[in-house]
C-alpha cells in the first residue's frame, strides 16, 4: 500500500513539474538557458527520491 502511494505521489510530482515547466516555457518563449532546464530536472529527481 505504501509503495503504491509513493508511486502516485511521484507521478503527481513529475506531472506537476512538467506542467510548470510547460507554462513557464509558454510565457517566456524558448529562450530558457539549458542550464536552467538541467537544474530543474536535477531538482525534480532529488525531490522524487525523498
């Protein structure tokens, strides 16, 4: 039961992060530096492992 809850939470966190990134990209255009994308992805992975 606990692992199922963690999987749901992880999936929700990943979808939320992707949605936030999509909204941000739509608002600012495609001039987001690649370093920011890498940092956001790294932070998302770290949060998912907590």
